[in-house]
């Protein structure tokens, strides 16, 4: 009961921060510069509001809540994947050749995850939600965690000066890694009570952690040139007189 | 069983790694000048000399004394963070995260001491957090003025 209360408080705080951040991004006209952030935050907001409404209307054990939960989870993992693609694009803004390769790899990866999840659906056609949506969500979720790590390594490799992107990626890492670890623990302890409690709390807590990191990035960290590597020579300012000539 | 163990180890490691990177990125924030010096002098903090001796001289470490020095500096700076020129009288979110990080590094220092590996690294991380705290306090104090003097100058002239 207490863990439920804590979880609800964390979720509601998350919704408030998401709404505040979406409003802040809109207010400061950062939609273009922070497209991936705005997109994922909006998806989170829509998903959590839908869940809260259905939960309030039909209760935790209702079938409608079950469908609403997994449908919105599907929306969230797809949004997370799209946000990861947008982050990769931002990282490779000046590396067109690399971006073409990465874009192809991302498409192939998505098709592969869908195909793997489709295999389990073909074996159990009677329950689309349990065998496809849940499986697909789990697979794509873990794929996003791996992709996020690869993106972090890529940023180190190209020595990116985009400090905002570095922190955004770390925020996403917390959001993905925490719940993945606790869910694996639940699986290993075959649904142990404390592991379940930890998993129940870790999801909203990690989302809250990511939102706080993102809020810090959007509000405090100045935007630097995207895709510009530290090794790149900065462009020299041309004197006004030369321009006139 | 094996995939779940693999996911658990990998995810937990990544979780702590990302937390560490976030803290390091916050610590890399540039201040417009070295505010920490006036705070260090006014409060007789010892972490800069400790860091200097470690970086330049590689002096042998007297662990109990070193831990005590760092703890004292940490307590003094966290007190100042909360109370010196802080209108809200509370820590910001990033300060809370860094306080947790600093405590984690103290724990890590104790473990590294037991295992006798990489103590210097943990000490340098603690000193970088302390320097950040001193910079934040110095920057805040610098905005408060006593007559013609900033609070930092006032403290230096005591």
C-alpha cells in the first residue's frame, strides 16, 4: 500500500515535470533545437495521462487498464527508438557518410526486433498483446539501452563538443538501465517480494531522474554547435571591413 | 538464467556509469573566475593543498588524516552551500546529486584503501567535488556586497 502511494507520488511528480518541461521548451521556442527531447517528453506526457485516466476510471485490475498500459508502453518504446534516431542524427550532423551507415543500421535493427517478436506471435496467435506487444516492447527497450551506450561511445569517438547531447544521453541511460536491471533481478529471484517492490519503485524513480537531468540540460546547459568535434578547428571571425570589400 | 544475469550485470553497471558521467559533466561546469580560492582561504580548507601534493609530488598518503581532512572540508562546504548567501536555505537538485556522489566516493575510497587499488583517483574525485562546491559558494557570496567590498573580499580581509 505504502509502495503504491510512493509510486503514485513519483508518477505524478513526473507528469508535472514533463508538462513543465514541454511548456518551457514551447515558451523558449526550442522545438527545433530540442526536437527529440520535445517529442519524447510529449509522448511520455500523453502516455502517463492516458494511464492515469484509465486507472482512475476502471481500476488497476481491469482489462481496459491492462490494454491501455501496454498500448501506451508500445507508444513509449517506439518514441524512445525515434528519439534515439534523432540523437544519432544530431551527433552525426557533420558526418554525413557515417549518418548514412547508421541510418541503415537503425532501420535494419528495428526490422530485426519486429521480426524476432513476430516469431513469438506466430507461435501463439491467440494472444496478440501478451506475445507480440509485450515481447516487442521488451526487445526494443533493451535495444534502446544498447543503442544509447553505442551513441555515448560514438560521442566520445568523435570528441563531440555538444555538451547538451552528452547529458541528454546520460539521462536516457538512467531511464533505460535502472528498470532493466531491476526487472532482470525480479526474473532471477522468480518474483521475490523485495525485488518486485524495487522494480515497482525504480521505474518512476528512474523516469524522474531522467526528467531532472533533462530539465538541468534544457534550462542551464548552453547550446553548443551540434556535431562539432573538439578536434575541429573553430572558424575564425572575419572582420567587418573584409566583408564589405 | 544466464541472459537475465547478463542483463542485470550490464544494466546495473550502465546505470552507475551514467550517474558517474552526469556528475563528472556537472563538475566540468566553467565558472567565470576561480571563486573557490577566497572560500578556501577564509575557511582554511585543506583540499587544494592535498590535491596539489598528490598531483605534483605524489606524496605518500597518511590515510586516516587525509580522510579526516576531506571529511572536515566536505562538512564545512555543505554547511556553507546551504547557509551562505542562500536565500532558500536548501540544496539545489544538482548539489544534492553531487553530495550523494561525494559520499559514494568516500565509500569507494574506503573500499579502494582495503583493496589497495586506485586510492589517488578517488581522492582526486572528492577534491574536484569540493572545489565545485567552493566555487558555487564563492560565486553566491560574491553577489552579496558589504559597502564597497564583496563578501569574498571582506572574508579575505578579516
